[in-house]
C-alpha cells in the first residue's frame, strides 16, 4: 500500500488527541487520577513526531476547553534546544509574543531561561498557550528588567549562562541548538557567553529591530563597563576582528557584534532591517560573515485555531463600518490619516464609520488603569500621547478607546471588525530605508477581517502590495479607502446624501 500522506497521518492523530484532552479535562475535574494519567499517556504518544505534525496536533488540542491546563511539560519530548529569552511569557510584550510564536514555528522542545518581569509588566496567560506545547522547562531569574544599562545586562547574561552550564552538565545528550531573541538585547549577551563556552552548539540569534539605532536613526546605548562578562566578549571579538572602537564598546552595539561574530544563524524579520544594520557595520569581514549565515523571516503568523481559542471581548454593531487599531503610539506612529479621512467624508458616510482603538494607556473613563509602578504624571502623559496619536477632535462620538486585550482575546476580537489598521513607522527623514515591519501585520494575516496598511514608500509592507493600502500622511488616499469600504459593505450611499 502507498505510504500515508502527512495530512492523513495528521488527521489520524488530531481527533484522537482532542478526545484524549477532553477526557483529561473531565477526569481532572472529577478527581479521577487514573483516567487522567491514561489520557496524558495517550497524548504523549500523539505529541511525538515531526515538527509539522506536532504543531497540527498541539494547535487543535488547545481548542479543547480546559486544555490550557494540560501538563504539557510531562507530555512533550525531552528538550532539543535551549532558549535564553530576557522577555518571555506570560509577560505581555511584543517580544514575548513573537518569541513564543518562533518556538512554535521551530516545533521542537526547549528549556527556557528568562528574566522575571513580575511587577513590571502585565501578565498575560493566554500567550503561554502558543509555546506551552514546546517548553519543557522554564526558569525566571530574579532580576528586574532593565532597558539599557550594562551592569544589569551583564548580571542577567552571566547568571543565565551559568544556569545553562548546569543544564548541559545534567544532560545525557547535548542540546541541538541555542536560541536567543532581541528585543531585548541581554538575550544576545547571554547567548554569546554560552556559545563561547560551547563552540559546537548551533546558535540561532534573532533581531526584531536594529539595536544600536533608535527610531530616528541615531546611535543609542551607553558605555560597556569593564567586568568579567565584557572582558570575555571583547577579548573574543578583538582576537578575531581587531580592536573595537569606542562606539562599538556600547551596550547595544556590543550585543549586535557578538551575534554577528559568533551566531551560526541570524534571523532578521525583514530584508530592509538586515540592510540597515549591515550598512552601518563598518567591518567588511563581519558583513560578509553575516550575509553567509543570515535568514530573513517575517514575524511568524498563527493559524486559524488560535483565533478561536478565546471569546471575543468586544461587540460591534453591523450598522457601521467597524475599524480597529491595536497597539501603542509613538512619535513615528499614529492614526492621524484615519481620523482626518473620517472627518473629510460626507456626513452620510462619516456617520456610518466607527473607529475602535485598543491600547495600553487609555483614559480612566474608557477603562484605563494606572500600573502600580507608574506615577499619575507618567500615566497621564502616556494617555495624552495616545489621544494625540489618534487625533479624534471633532469626531469623538465616532471613536472608542479600549484597554489592550490579552493576546488570544485580541486575535478573537479581530474577526469582529471590517478593517484592521496597521501603520508603518515614519522613517524617511532619518533612515535610508524603513527597517521596521510591524508585528501586527502577521497577527492580522489570520483574521477574517481585511487589513488596511498605511505604508511608507519602499517599506516592507509597501513591497508586499497589500490589497488595501494608502500612503503615510495622505489623507486623500485614506479617504478613498474608507469611502470604498463603506459602499462595499452597505452599497451605494448616494441616496442618503
């Protein structure tokens, strides 16, 4: 008989695995330990196999109500890799979410060493479902997160590398790979320490954005202080590539350099990010090395099961064209094109539109709550930044603010809307090319809603030529998008003029 296709084998496993998960949930609730153990044993068999099959089974098992409580660590194979991730689930942050999606994409079990963001970031347990079927163990080091000071970064990196050493000493078989991701940069520092101690270990280092350049293209990062960590890294770099300049001896530049010099595989999230980072790299030998080991891989997208794992936390009226924006506001990123376009529409069209903004910093009247570690003045300034970034003056009745949603609730909520807005950062005044690809692009890709991309010419989103797009700062083009979307949904509105 011909060999069964991967799809047939997958189907043979998915339904029985879901059934076993349902049995485990019911047995656990009923206190039937033997039956629950039998279900775990069955699931253990279904979760061993190639990465694509393992993802398919795990994704569908997670749809079973209560499956988020499954003892995944007891069911999945032994760790094949080690992940050093300064920011990781369950803490709410784009870096945490993308790292979780990348681990799912790898499809291999990993041990994770991370930094505790307790009391500094919101916890979002829904993010854990993304990577839970692949995390064999997870340990948080008791450091407060720190954005850009060498002493704090070196402390985490040294402690993480020492713990990695203990993990490796306790194993019978060596790890097959090491994975680190920045943001935030201490992950790369820790990865370099481990790689220098274990040159045979395959190190995969990922960059989310340029580290040593800020959003205005300026160099950022304070000096690297002299200590055992910096001494080991700088000595290894200089032995291979010559003396470091003063600018290279800064926090974020050093993190870039050690990944460029020692990683076996470097992931960039878009080609323009890679170009930007390498164009600023004055060392020809390192540029050539990076090009030889580089992979360009956009932020991973999740399949449809993840959009059905939570109940939508928002209800909208079908009488309106419902537009949503999920995310934060910065000097380089706002929604002025959208609200200006809404104001410019004829009244009979404008009144059929509704804009919903989901962001971390919203007025108290809209459900916003100040984090304990924020002063009232700090929180109020961030709320004002969001209000200014939306620019709803004169159309306040058409715009609603909502607190950010847990990740899986956000995915579920996207299906309720007609248009999902994603906007490029404005970089033309200070970057040769736009090195940023918004992570929302990948999140929106699995939604049933249409994505409206507001793009900067030449950017990664612009190159992908989305079906609905308008240029940055072009209110007329945004108006056309809205006008067409209203009439596509409700038919010609001229009779209502």
